[in-house]
C-alpha cells in the first residue's frame, strides 16, 4: 500500500471517527441513549470523507476559507439528504431512526417531525466533522494534536531529519512575474509537491517565502531513504509539469536542497499566535548548508553525520566528495556531500 493510499484511508477514517464521536455527544446531550444505529453515523462519516476527498477535490480551493466550509457543508448535506430520500422512494415502509413505521410512503415521511430532526442532526454532525478536519488540515496534524494533547506545552528533545529546499533565482523571478503572478507561481509549485510529500511520508514544517522545510521523526526519515528521495521526487514532479509551467509563467522552477538530522528541541511558542518550533544546532547547521549550496551551485547537500545513518544510500545515490563547512557559533565543522540519485526506490 502506497503512502498516498494510506493518507486517503486515514482521512476517511478521520471523518468516520469524528462523525461518530459528534453523533454520540449530540445524542447524550439530547437525553437519548447512545443509538444502536451508531454504525449509520460511521457510514455517514465515510460518505462525507468520500465526497470531500474524491468528488469535491479542489473545487472549493479558490474560495475564502469560510466559503469553502459553507460550500462543503451544503454540498455534503444536500447529497446526503437526497440519498436518504432516494432510499425511502425505493423502500416506502422503511423506518426513520427513532420513529415507528411511517406508513403512507414517501410523501408522508417528508411531513414527519422525525424526518426534520434527522435532517437537522445530519446537518450538525457533518458540519462539525468537516470543521474539525478542515481546521486540522489548516493547522497541520502536529500542531492540531499537539494543542489538543498539550504535548508541546513544555520543550522536549527528539531526533528528527530535516530537509530545506530553496527556489533558485527567486528575487529576479519575483521582479519578472510581479507580486500576484509570483504568488500563483509559488502556490502551484507547492501543490505539485503534494504527491512527493505524501509518498515520502514527510511533514511540512514551515513555508518561508520561497523556502520550504520538511521534517520527519528520525526513524521515518531514514526509512527507505525518505529524506533523500523527497528532493528528487519533487524535481521530477516539476519536470513532469514543465510544459504547463512554461506556458503559464514562462519559467520552470529549480530548487536547491540540504538535508541534516539529529537532536532538536521542539516546543509550542507564542500566546496570541501559537506555533510549534524546532530549534537547536541541527536547524542552524541546516540553514548554513542551504547557504553553501547557493555558493557552490549544488543541487542537493547531505551531512555526512546523517548519511552515516543510511549506509544503503550508496546503492541508489552518487555521493560526491567530502566538503568541510564551518558553522557560525559551532566549535566543530560540519562535513557535507553533494548527492545525485541514480535509481528510484
């Protein structure tokens, strides 16, 4: 099973669990016992996830976030209610949840108070499910779960692999395209990275203008060489769409990258605006490595320290000669290699 498939299945499962949880809470607040038809709410969650992921796709992305939310709610509920109504058209003797046999067929069912209660409950439950999942995607899973569980209220140390990529010639490109076209250019380029990010199980830590920083727990980053493959997969995705980019913007983006890993300090910072930040020697070194790649016009640099954790890398990557990199504020120097991918995983 690919990482993209796992991502889609996890998203459907999120919708199912959130929908079932909201339905249970709503039922308990109404004074009713936990429904024996809880499985129906789970199915509703899966149905909502299928609509949002496979039918709607990017159709609402051009709208403001509140309009995205309202559009998805209306579309999901209209389709859901139409599906429920269609079921009663084919089975006029079906029972509404919590109601006796409606008797009298579809027309009478539409006039029953139980039908309107069901519609209202479906509307509330699906709205809450869409809201929770959309907020989680907006904040990022790490920030969302960290805030809920209080995981990052105190600083903690962890081993992580970090990849930073930076757009080549960004200043000249921004002047050439203008602010609005340059923003669309970046946004489209970032969207093209999605499949590569999911395939290599990366977390997007931060966007800094034309720079993106990706992160993995160390075990996941070195597993299958994910932290090395991501850069080359991104470049392949861009190459695959170079004709579209050339036609719309007159340029194809090129990125340089640097990957390093080790112990970082992670913590939630801020009060009015909160964020989860990584700090420590790894982040300082990563920034310096990215700067070096600009100076030597290298495509991708990896620290020798991280490379030693991936002895199998030499089977799929061409590893360049060792370069010694002085890092400001650090007593010892950092050893780095330029690498090229020979074969895909």
